[in-house]
């Protein structure tokens, strides 16, 4: 293997030079801290980027926001939100961010967490801005894997070219009316189908009220109730070492903006409220993609979730499986507690059973499913308890936990989950190891301690048992995980991070005559540093080493972000080197991208990669962003293309916005 010492020396020299910086450190890599899967299977990364970017562009005003709006801030309890409103009513409008420190239940970590999503304006300024119309239009062309040595070799036998195209429009009026439209195509798809319609089109109209009618959505929408055991669509945090994020914050009904083409609901949803009581009703009817057997178009083999329609068989299965869902959710919120109940009816055209394998025999959805759940939260001083239990005939799901502030410098949390052998509904998406909420029994413990004013320690312990069979696992099995993170901030400009992670997971042998299950360990250690250099430069460097059974590898990269003062042009460039024994040892890292874009590729083989992102603010309401990446594989690479091949990926985005915060 190629020795990384030379690159490490350069990274360390850059780190030593960087600690002399004077500017405050900007928030970098916001998704990697909350997206918990790093094996390339996470489908929440793009949703997380969309939601975080949207919240940052539509910040909540602390002086005018209602109780329901303030509850959307990440990581806050009902008690903290109520004390913020009480402080506002007693002392008048909040004048500065620093004023939040006098609210007893808000810690400095809480204030840092919500800072990117809030703004402070006086009532006079808000009255002027209230009538403004805010609009945003994004047009994006490009995508990963578009060109190999100057030719599109990957997409010769598909319906379209290798580019990804996106058109997204959003309009908001007076924080009451919102309208959204999204059209896109994936690599290999045709922009227009045989009916001359875009491959994927979604839209919604939403109204937010302050009286009995709190919210109304027509079109594409999502639902989030409890902890996700019965119904959860869109982004939701999984397992993290931050105790504050162990408990999910359900948002009820909300517009659907995810890039997942098959997950959203389509129909109408309404939220009614009176004082502390809220009732939400929703109905949806839409056709989902399904796998079609070769011998008959009437034979469904499974539901498809990729959203790709590039081959003849994929096109034949597009929107062929109608799903009807009706449901309601009622909740009561008191000063220190809340209690909710959800009922859901799901109708399919036929029984859905993915395959005849033994591990999937409980993964069956009959034509008609009636399911229900109860959920609750209780706050007492610095402790929060939460739970949700969902059930349908033959399937159940239970998840709950405790979060506690054990002092000014110590926070802890524990989460327990018990999922039956089969999922409850198609919408079930609570935190878990499996892609579906099935066949799991385990707990997660997280601890955060501020050892010194400049040093923070986080610990994550997880133990999960799988009482039934899994794919290629022919016996009950177990998974263990230990994670240790140390954050060191010598000053306001620089942060050092060290993470050690070990996962012992079950593996099935490939011997067809004697199938055995054994445990394999995946260990990784990561060191990274972020800093700001005056007056316009920020830097992140990282080195990570991975060892997984017979597989091993390392990744090292440096990101330089340049933001010249008063300049309409800014950019980021990444230089990365990686070497792994095979794709099984791929190391994942979030890459710089255009606004709302998300990419977390796996670095594997023997490769060199350069990524450059440039943003040019052409006018006050118009900006253009370009991302270009080049990947060169080395001679000993095990990639599925000739050695020395250069792969280029390009994305170009035009964004027009009016009246943004």
C-alpha cells in the first residue's frame, strides 16, 4: 500500500499554522454529525441537507413566532420553549442573541444548536417584512458519474443521458401560504416519459393559521408522529453521541420536499387545534414503483425505492402499485407533559410479500392494515422521558428513553427499542439498525461531558440483538458498537476532533452447503481539524483509518474554503487521497456541494480526487454555483474500469431568490 506519511506531514503542518487564526469558526459539515449510517445506505442525507438549508433560509423570528413554530427548533424541550415565550411576555422583545443566556433552562450548547435557525427583529421591522413575498427558483444540471475519459460509457443502454436535472420552485407569503413545485430526472432517465411528462413531478400548497385551523396541505406531504414507529417520512435523527438528539421531535403534517420519489404521501392533510389539543387528519392515494416479474406485468415481486426509471423493466414498474392511506393523530400538550395517539388504515391492491426466503417470511403486508400507536413525553426539572408503542395484528414496535442533564457539564441519554419480526406499516421509520423497523431488540447509551471549557467528551454505546433471521444470516445474531469522540477548542477559531469507533456485527458465510454466522469487527479512527484563517479563509483537514476483518484502508483530505470580504465570488476546493483493499472498506465523507446539494461518496481503491465548488453572486437575487470533481484510479485499484481512468462529475446550479431572510 502507498504510505501516507508524506501527506500526514503536510496536514499537520497546515494544522499547526492554522491555530493562529483570529476569525470565529464557521459551522462546517452539519450533516455528518447527525447522519448516523456511514455505509452508503443512508437515505436521509439529502433530506437532512434539504431541511437544514431550508430552516436556515427561513429562520424563525424569536419575537413573533408562536409556540408551535418554536417547537420546531432542534433539540429544545417543551419547557424550554415555554420559558422563552414567558421571558418574551414578561420583558418584551428579545434584543440580542446573548439575552437567551438569562433563561434558566437554556444552556450555551442549546443556544449554539438553535442559532443557525433563528433571527431577531423588532416588531416594527417585522410589520414591514410581513407583507413580503418570498420566492426561490433553483435549476440544476449535472450529477456524479457523468463522464469517463471524455465519454458517457455508463449510460449507453438507458432511456436518457447520464445527467441529473432538477427544477425546484418555492413561494412563501406572510409565513402563512407556501407553495412548492419540484421536477427532476436521475442519471439514465429520460427528461420526459412516454406521456410527455417529467419523469418525477411533485408539488404542494400549504396554509398555516393561528386559530382553529392550524395547517392545511394539499398535494405532496409528509407525516411525523411520535418517534416514527407508526408513521415518519422525511429526515429524522438516528443514533448519535449527542444525548440531546436521541429523542426525535415530530412535526406532525408538513410539506414533502424529499428527493425520495416513492416515500411521500399525496392527497390532503389538515391540522386543527384548540388551546393544548391538536387533531390531525390525512388521506393519501398514490401509485408507487414496483418490481415486475419478467413473465407477467401483473406479477409484483416487491416495492422499489430507488426512484430510477432508466431500463425497460424499471420503466414498466413505474407507478404501478396503488397505495391508499388514511389516518388521524390526536395530541394533548401540557406544561410538562404531552400525550398522543395515532390510528392508520393502509390499503394495497394485493398482499405484499417480498420473497419466499425464510428471513422475510414475517415481512408481509396484507391488503388491509389497521394499526395504531400511543406516544408521550414527560419533563421534570432537567429530565425528559419519552416513548411510543405501535401495534397491528402480528407486528409491534416499542421505543422509549430518558434524557437528563446531570449537571452543568454532564448530559446523558438512554434509548431502548423492541421491534417485532415484521414492520408495522409502510410508513414505519423509527431509529434502528435495519432499513425496516423489524427484528431488533436493543439499547443506545450516550454521554456528553464538558471536561474543561475548551474540551468536550462524547460516548456512545449500543447493543442490539436480532432474534430472527436476516439476509444471509441464518441464526439469531448480535451487534455491538462503541464510539468515543473528543472535541478540543483551544480558541473560538479552531476545533480538533478525535473519534474512535468499533462495531462488531454478524456476517454470514458464502458456503452454500454449510451456512454459518460469525462476528466481525469494523474499527475506525478519525482525526480532523477545522479552523478559520483571517480574513477570508477556512480550512478542514482529516485523516481516517479503517480496519474491517481482512479489509483495511485510509482516507486523507484537505478542504480550503475561500470567502473574500465583499466579493461576489467564493469557493471551496478539496484534495483527497485514499487507498483501500476493496469496495468493502470504502470510507465515506460528506463532500462540498452546491446549495441544497448532498453527496457522501465512498472513497475506495487507490484513488486521487479533487473537488472544486465555486459560487458567484451575479446580483442581489441571483447566484450561480458550479461543482466539478475529478477522480483518478491508481494502478492497483479494484474498480470496475481500466486502471488510470479519470472520472469527471459536473453540477451547475442557478438560484434566484426574492425576499429571503
